[in-house]
C-alpha cells in the first residue's frame, strides 16, 4: 500500500463552485480528514481515479439511498468540490439532497465504512440504508 499524499487538514472554503447555479447560500459537500485520507489511499492503491462521486437514488423504505463510487473521469454535468485535497463529484439532481453533507470514515470495533452526516435528513429507516428529506 502506498503512502497517502493528502496531509492537508485545512478547512476548505465553503463556497459553491461557479457551475452550481442559483445555490449561492447552500453549503458544499465535504469530506472529513479521515474520509479524505482513506479515499486518497484507495485511489493510490487502485492506480487510477480522480476522486469520489456521490449521489442519491430512489430506494429503501424511507425513499432515498446514497450512491458512492470512485470516479475515474468527471461527467460533463458533475459539480466538483475539493475537500482535504480530494475531488468530490456530485450530479446536479442529487445536490439538493446532499448540500452541506460531510462524508466521514469510521471504524467501530470490527466494522468500518463511510458515514453520511447529512443535515437535510428528516427521517431514516431503522436499518440505516435509506432516508427522507
């Protein structure tokens, strides 16, 4: 496993990119330092990739579920954020549901994984797989 080159822990400015029309007062999607470190290490291990793509889809008992995948190339419609040196790509349809979200990476006992800290969530199902806004 190669060493992570992302050591910047400075807080990124919360300014939406110019391509994010009409949402000047909304917050961007960010990564915690732990999530950024994990993503950077995984991309280095893969040997390719430009960042992570986040989105939502209709699913589950509460209505919406998160999508998370590593991105090798940006889609033309993607809105890009930079957080702790890692590129975060979000499609415009998902952005209203994800605005202000911080993606964290946590280890609890034998379990580890990404955790969405989304201020837009009003309710979530008991299993934690879906949410409503």
